[in-house]
C-alpha cells in the first residue's frame, strides 16, 4: 500500500500566491491606469510592484493548479 504524502510546500505556495492575488486586486484601486472602480487618490510608487505581479499572477496560478492536478491524478488508476 502506498503512503500518501501531503505536499505542504504546494499548500503554502498556494496560500502565498492567493495572498498576492488579493493584494493585486486591492492595489488596482490605487494605480494610475484604468480599472472598473478607482479611488480618487492614486499612488505612482505602486505602479512597479503591480506591473511585476501582473506578469506572474496567472502563470503561477496555472502552474500550481497543474501540479495539484498532477499529484491528485497520480494517486488514481484507470
């Protein structure tokens, strides 16, 4: 019988990435470019962290999702 090993590293990576995703969407209220809802005050210093998160937020979510799917399906047979 195979022992089931929990991947806590993937769990924590998922928690961190979703925390950054929440930060990203809150930050969209305060950046100078357009979005659905905007605050009256914008912060130019927030532009660079948001640009960095913008290019990594979806790819890292798909990688983590793919890894979770790979390990979940690896425990099953046809």
